[in-house]
C-alpha cells in the first residue's frame, strides 16, 4: 500500500504497524516520535496501530544541543 512518510510517497505492507515500519527502516522506537494523520501516537501503541492506504506518517526526531 502507499502511505506518505515525512512528505514522500512510500510503500509498505498492507496492515503494517508503526512498529513494523520502524523496524523495516532500522529506526529504534525510543529515538523517534510518530505522528499519524496529525495525531501523535503513544510509544506503547506502536505495535497496535495499523496503517491504512493513504495515511500520512511523520517521524519526529528530537535533537539536543545549543547553549
């Protein structure tokens, strides 16, 4: 199926979970927050939330630094 991932069209397995999408892209869940269709998903639900055709997914990375 086709989803929008960080503004780019991407393919993933039908019914893939957020956890599966992160694993497929070798991203550690504790390093990113995930937003699906403008809603932040709780980290503990990544293995429960299934993606659907046309979903908009954003991986949000937090950077430290500055003074």
